């Protein structure tokens, strides 16, 4: 009988627990609401941080673009200002040619002075000519427009004529030398 009694007790206990319902809906709803409010708050925080970061980045882009434009304008302004005295010299040389009979010498000397002044100003701004004549041809510095037969072996692969000077600006090539190479 003991086994039968034990089985009966187990059946009764199962029936009672099956009939007894734990209000899990309320507990789950509470947990879900609590979880949603935490998620909503963190989502709002993340969204706010994201929007602020995007606005800050947009302001940064606008500011750097504005600064770039100002730097370019200022660089151009400095070059133009430094070239203005050369324009003045040209005007003075033209006036002096009108007044004098020996125009060729005066004109030549005036143009030479203006040229030297222009070279000095450009050198002060970092412009340097590339030395080419008599040098070995270097395709990193020179652009060979044509070649000619060299009279001697010393002139082979050497630059025999420079058609247009090349220049460095602050040690960077801004224009290659256009040259004639001996072969």
C-alpha cells in the first residue's frame, strides 16, 4: 500500500500544481517594460551622441574648407603684392622709352633689371630653376622633346639644348625642363 499511497500523493500534487498558475504575465510585463525603458534610454543617449558628433563633424568640414580657401587667397595675395613692383617698373621703363632717342639700350637695361627683380622675388617664394644644359638626361627632371646625333661620345645621353626651363617650387617639381638630348 505504501507504493499506491505514494502514487496517489504524487498525482494529487501534480493536479494541484497544474491548476495553480503563477502570474508570470505580470512579472514578464514588468521585466519587459523595465528592459524597454533601459533600452529606450540608452538608444536615446546613443542617438543624441551620434547627432552631436555628426553636427560637430559637419562644422569641422565647413571650418577646414573655409580655412583652406582663406589660405589659398592669402598665398595668392602675397604673391601678387610682391609682383606689383615689377608692374611699376615696366610702366616706368615704357615712359622712359618715349622720352629718349637711344631707346634700345634703355629698353634692354630696363627689361634686364625687371627680369632680375622678378627672379629674386620668385626665388624668395621658393622657386628654383632646374639645371639642365650639359647634364645627363633624367626623366624625373626633364622632358625630352627631341634628340639629335651627338658630335662626340661625351654628348651621348646629355642635354645639348634647353627649350623651356623647368622649375622646383619648395623642392618639388612644378614644371619639367623641355630639352633636346644627344644620342
